[in-house]
């Protein structure tokens, strides 16, 4: 089947460099640079956004292995009979799956000459597995060893390393809520036995978290019992809606929060960074589009005589315009297709590519002390890739308008005057 006239000529101009003529070869080279620029911009956008998506998902999942989907707590003191409160909340909100009591507070841990600040989390060993992954993240021990009254403690892996202690060693827990004596204020101190280590994979938690029995925590902090209830929901993404719903059923002096509120600053910063990186990297695609304009302008200038001959043979200005729009569209489509293909190929294999480069260069791109995780995550999403491809191709198509319009305005008599 014969190709439409405009498409056939547009394809012929696009392949002109293969004929071996010096001018056509130069134009083919310029066209190749335009394709490479567009492909590079699209590829960079896909890779960077995939890494940022993966980074956000990885950190979120590791946060939620320690944090709960939602929490309710009494601002004035203990929650009393937490099972009754949980039952009331389940009746009011069907999306609550499970709950567990907790006590939280800040303290100092001392071992030998080392002193480190810590976030103390008092848990119920029997109920905690239903709301978090802390029990499954414990190494060299178990939360079942945290018996009430035994004052055992489970430390974050990096916190234990900083204190140079391990299972079986003794640490001193120092709580700011102390006693007032004739000699002045004396912090409350209690010697604890290390019963295991928590390895959540999130450095921020592994370097500060310590877990004890909820009754021991209530004794140390003098709360009279659990101060809050951790909730697990059927869908963690519905946590804000669930919290808004249960707030209407909480007594006076109670408060509810969810995981998005607890880490709102971090997620907002990541979203702003993702937006700014998208804008900056999209400039590479814009450079490729400018290169495409230059390529088509040079092609129109070189093909003045060809355009004049086509016009004398009956081609309309619209046909001439479509010829060069087709040529530019082919260049843009090729660049976008190559960029999407390379971007997906690299983004889906970063777990192999990055360690290989790190091994060759002898560097570590993601120190876990800074980025929370030590491996390069990647999460390509169609919601990012499709807009990138569509906008890049649209930009390439827009770039063809002026050169094509200029070609359509060519006057045959003037173009052939000196031929």
C-alpha cells in the first residue's frame, strides 16, 4: 500500500543522511543530536523519579514497621482499661483491625563511659505483633522475654553498637521524671538487662529506639498505666480519614494522630524535592526540543529548491507544512521511545547496576547514616512515565510548528531564481 505523499517525503528527509552526501550526513548528525537530547532528558526523568518513588516507598515501609498506622492517647494520663476503649473504637470505625497499649517517653541510656539519648517504647508483648513488625525485627532475642517486673530492654541495633553492649549486658536507664530530695532533684535511674536487638532497617529508629514492657514503662514514667493505644488499619492510606472519624468518639482530653501527621514534614520535603527535580530535568528535554527547531530550520533552508519543485508540481502549503511536521514528529517520537526504553531498563535494574558501579569506584552512594537506607531503591510508576512521554512528545511536536510554517511560506519563483 502506497504511503501518503507527505509521510513518504517526510520519511525520505529523515533518512537523508544514509545517502552519503556530505550535507545530508551533517543534517543527519544534527538530527541524531536532537534525538539523543530528547532521549537523555526522558531517560533521566524516568530514572530520577523512579529512584525518588522507591526511596519514599522504602522509607515509608520501614517507618511503618516501627510506627503504627494510627494512635490514640490520653493527654492527661493513662487510658485505663484499654481493651474497652479499643472495643468502642472498633464499633465506631470498622476499618480498625487491631490495637495494642503503649507508653512512650524520652530517656538516657548509660553503659560504661557511653551515654546516648533514647526513645523508650513500652509495649505489651502479647498484643504488639498485631499492630507492628517490631517483634519480627528483634534479633538475638524476643519480645516475649520482656516480662513485667523483670526490667528487660531491647535496644535498636545501632544504639547498642554506640553503647557497645549486647544481649545479656546491663545498661542504666535514666528518666527525667525523678525525685526531689533534700540534696536537690535526682533523676530516676534503673538498671536494665539487654534482652535483644531491634533491626528495623531504618537508621533513625535503630539508633534511638529501645523497647521495654508496658508495665515497666508505666512504673518508670509514673503514668499509672498505658498512655495510649496503637491501631492497625485495614488500609494504611485511609489513616487520615479514620483518625478524623474516631476523633468524634474520643472523650475529652484524648487525641488521635496517624502516621502521615507524624512524618508530615519529611514527606512534604520529599514531594517538593521530587517536583523541583522534575522541573530541572525537564529542561534537558527542552534543550532537545530547541535542537529539533534548529535541525528543521536548517533542513528547510537546505531544501528550498525541493520545496519549490514540490510546489510547482501541485503541493499545497499545507502539504509542505505537514512534511516537515512529520519529519520533526519522527525525530521526537524516536527520542521519546529510546528515552523511555533506556529509562525503564536502567530503573528496573538499579539493584544490579548501582552495586556494580560502587564496586568499581570503591564508593558508597547512600550512606545509611544519612539516607536511612543503604541500597538504591527504584519504583517506576506509570503515573510518572506516561505524562513524561506525552509531554515530551507534545513539546517536540510544538517545536516543529515554526520551521514547518516557514517552509510552507516558501515562494517557488524566488527559491528557483538562482538554481
